[in-house]
């Protein structure tokens, strides 16, 4: 891969990380419908141009989803996401015109960008339907992971590790993806604070939980886009699944770190991964103890994204010999 292509991929990776974190900020600050249409804001290029419509909506419903601040949050996210899309198109044109080795994954990026654009539109037009919001989060994480794989592909030095370590690293990556999906489901259903205590939930080790309804993708219209209308038992099931997933993932990652510390060439990455694990666990606990403060909730999303990049990097290093 040429140096220019690699620089483009690195720039796109950093921008994708910013878009993912900003998307979490938009969602968690209830600004997802700050502009109730797509791709513009009331059909205008920016909230400044749509100021009369925004103030009219605010006057009609002071407690509604539309305010000038929320509109700007939403549109800045769209501007950055659009810039990322353009950068990926440039990366794809360059990779294919120069017949570079990363042509196939870059083509996958283009497909993901198109899907993300559609999911971004449906997130607004379907009024924050949980399955669409969660899919949009997963799509953003998939873009970040694939961009990181492309950007770091040529940089990954070969690490001689046994097959068991390679399988463990791949398994940890898969479990992390599932946990990110569970976290997205918690957020999109507003189930983060349904269990206000730790380590129990609502005073019990295993409270009443309705997993069938909590994880029903197709729901009746009485259930709002943020999970409003779900029973407490259904919301509890969503939170319990996330907590169980967090405990399982943490155990697997700590096991992985212990194995990495015994592998020559992986100790620095092992300590980095351990630091990310401890930060992520700390953010998760703080979300409950401090009642979901916005900076901590956003940091929890950023931590998941950084863990994803770290595990992509680890798997690349363990499989680097396969690309030669």
C-alpha cells in the first residue's frame, strides 16, 4: 500500500473515531431529532438558515426535541459523517486506480458508507426506532474497525504466537462486538438507569426480567422510539444482558492480557489493553453510581471504540504473516 493511501486511511480512521464519539454525544444528549428531517435541517443547509423554523418548533413545544443547540449538534455530526464519506470515496478511487492490495476491503467500506447513510436517514424519519439506532451504532463501529484494519495493515509486524492466542484474540473481538450491540440496545431503549444499584439490580441479584419483550426487534406502535412503553421487566432484561456481557467480556479480555504478557513483542500492547479495560469498567460503574452523567456516558462509548481498535490491531499483528 502506498504511503499516500495509508495516510488517507489513517486520517479516515481518526475521523471515524470522532464521528462515532460525536454520534454517541448526539444520542445521549437527546439531540437525535434536533433536525427532524434529513439530510438538511428543515430543508436548509444549516441550523442558521433554518432558524425561523427551529424557533417556531421550540415555541410550539418548549420541551420537545428541537432547540438551536440540539440542531447544531445533529448537523455538525452530519457534516463530519459526510466528510468521512467523501474521504472514503477518495480512498477507494485511489486504491482501485493504483490496484492496491486493499481494494477489496475498501470496496466493503463503500458499501458500509451507503448503508450508514440510509441508517442515518431512517434514524430520523423513523423517530429513533431502537433497532435502527442500534444498527447505526454498529455500522459506525464497523466502519471504524475496517478503516483501522486498512490503515494499520502495512504497519503490523509479525508476532510469533501460538494458535490458541490467535483464536483467543479473535474470540475476544467477536465478544466485544456483541457487547457493543448490547450497549447500543441499552442506550436506544433508555435502559441505562433501570438498575440504579450495584452489583444487584433493583435490590435483587436476579430481578424479574422479560427478555422476550426487551429484545423484541419488531414492536407494536405503543412503544416509543426510546423504549417508552416497555415494562420495567423488559427494560431490566436489557440492562441485565449488558451487565452479564460486560462481566464475560472483562473476564475474556483479562485472560487475553495475561496471555499477551507472556508473548514476546506484545507486552506494551497488553498493558495498553489492560488500561483500556480498567477505564471502560470504571466508566460503566460511574454511569450507575453518578446517574449517567453525559461526559462519562460519552467516554464509555469512546472506550468501546478504542477497545475495538486495539483488538483489531492485536489480531492484525497475530495474523500479519498471512498477508505476505
